[in-house]
C-alpha cells in the first residue's frame, strides 16, 4: 500500500469536502461541517462563508484551507512516526481518534 505525502490543501480540501457533503448538493452546511467529534468552531465556519449564504462552496472551503493551513496540523498529528508520509494505518488511527469509525 502507498503512503500519503504532505497534502496540498486544494486536493485534500476537495476530498474532505466531498466526504462531508452528505446530501451531495455541492455545499456544506454547518451541520455537515461540524460532524460529531470534530468540535469545529462556528466562528471559523462563518469566516469561511465568504458570501454569507449560510453554507460553504468548494471554493470557499479551499480558500479557508489555504488561508488557515488547515491540513498541515492534522497531517503532522497523523504522521505518528514523523517520516513525512501518512500510511493507511496512520490515517485510519488518526480519523478514528478524532471522529470515530468511518460511516
């Protein structure tokens, strides 16, 4: 199995966006953004919602990820052996510790 290299925010944000867009409408609501266990900030959601329509588009999510360095912290935490890569096992353990088992 391959390893994940340090993520590019636009690519990673798209994957996370798609996994959170439960109704597949191309937008994230606050409920889709703040999944159980994520403990996301409503203030961060509101800041990312640039057009203030109450939901995040993919472009808004990518802009927020770039601006905040959102996935760099998570990558460092998931990379438990600090080799610059995240294995599938490290990724599963990281997400299970943050959000519970996959749905």
